[in-house]
């Protein structure tokens, strides 16, 4: 049975009902105390006082729209309340797709473009973010930490698009990503303060695995997390969370991940956790790893363990520090103890497919020679105890 609840009567021409919705919304906000604004009967009473000749279908449509204005994301709320839903995707044509356990399915109804635009506005307005034809792309997050991306026309010519990646309140353990042997290998690496980089493609489970790895961090350690979009929820007592800030409508006031990482080093961290290294902050992360800040955890978009070093090399060079590529490779080999590749299997599960460490001696081209410690079937070698 579909979890999508679309307001009744959405086939009614939008103009008249949209104006009525706004009038009813204003009167509800002015006339009713907060405790009664979310009650359907109270909103219906105000709507009938405003327009006594409404048919039942149009009354339901107006009441549903006003409640969506007041309470949250309206027709998407049931989906976001479903604990097995990982992502909610609204395409430009109004179709809603939902990912459950790695499988995408289409919900039965379509949302009007005006409603999707209103839901997007409801998300971004409290955050002070700008979203209009001049700035038609925005990244945001819901109060529960779920990540939101929205795109408006003309960039999405079929209509506004909305992508919501759910935040799981109850994190997964290492056993959700690997068997007992590989889980023990990863847990031991975190406990001995190895610098670990988790790599994989989009929606492969990198952030979820990072949360799971953090379960092996000692409770008496001070952990500082740095993220572009706050998603990490580490199961620890002493965690300081830092999140980047985009520029305001005038293009000023931005605080980057690199700014935050540099500041985190002054905050007496026992460990630093980077939600994702995707820019010049990779240089500062490598420097921190090589100057006594061991036990760092980070993620990076890459298609495998070997590709991770090539991508991090490119990101470090983006910092414009003037280091030759050979020196960057040496620093990467010295800084990173373990690379974990996580991927989504055909059945939708996220699994660790490879764990590798750089060998003591680089290859002829100066690039690290990776030594495989584990694959999808289990542990194949013991790590070198560098830390």
C-alpha cells in the first residue's frame, strides 16, 4: 500500500484554490492558538467560514494544503516517517519515487508542481537560503539531519525536483556492512588509531559506514566532526559537530570545510572525522594525519581503493600549495593507513568489498602499491602495525 497521501481534488485549477489556501492559512494563523492550528476540524471550520459554498472535495484539498503549510512536508510526511525509507525523490513531472532497502519504486500519485515548489520553499525558508530563478539549486537539511537537494526551472525544465536522503536515527553496526572477520579488522584499526578513508560511489553507504566505524572509538576521546552538510551522528558522548555555511544571497559569509578543518585543529581534538573530502581541504587533512593527529576518519568519492589515492592526489593539488606530485604521493602513503571500499550490491545492501593498505615501498611511478587485507569474502592478510 502506498505511503503517499496526495491532497484530494488536486485536479481543480490551481489559481482559485491557491488564493483560497493563502487566505485560509492567514486566518488560521491569526485566529487560532498554536495548539489548535494543526487540528483538521479547526482548519476546516475556518475554511468554511471563508468560503461557505466549498464542495467536500475542494474543502479537503484546501484543508490538506493549509495543514501542509503549517505542519511540515504534507504529502511527503508519511514517507519520511516510514523507517524503511532511505530516499524520497520527486521528479519534475511530479512523480514520487522511494528507495527502500536499496530498491526504487514509484508511488502511485503525482504531486502538482505548485505543491512541490511550496514544499521546497518550506524547507529552505527557515534556513535563510535563497532559491529562485536566479539561484535555482540549493542544498539543505531537515531538522532530523536528512539531506535535501532541490532544483528549480529553468535548470529542471519539466518542473521542480526534490531529493531527500533520510537520516537514520538508529545507526547501523559494522555487521551490517561486513562479516565478523572484516568487522573485527576494521574495529581493531580504529581502536589502534589508524587513519582510515572510506571510499565508494554516490549512495554507496560511506557516511553510514563512517558512523559504524565510530562505534570503536573510545568513550573518553574528544571527537570533532567537519562536514559540508551535517549528516554524521556518531554514537559517542564527547562529539563537537562543525558544519560548513554557504554564502548568503549577496555571495558573502561562506565558511568552507577547509576553514572548519583548520579551526578544528585548534580545538584540542583527539580525533578528527571528515564527512567527505571533496576539495582543497584534502591537503589540510593529509597534513593533520602526518603531524600527530592520528586516528582520523574520512570519506571520499572514488571507484575503488587504488582510485582513492589518485583522487586524493588531485584534491591535494587543488589546494595550490605548489608541491610536486611525487611529494604529494609520499605524503598520502605516509598519512593513510587503511582504505575501505564500500559499494551497493545488486540486492540493495551496502557492503564492504575491499580493505587495503599502502605497502611500505611505492611503485616505480611513485604511486602507492596497495596490499589487499580483505575482500567481500573475508580477511586475506593481516595489516602492518604502523600505529
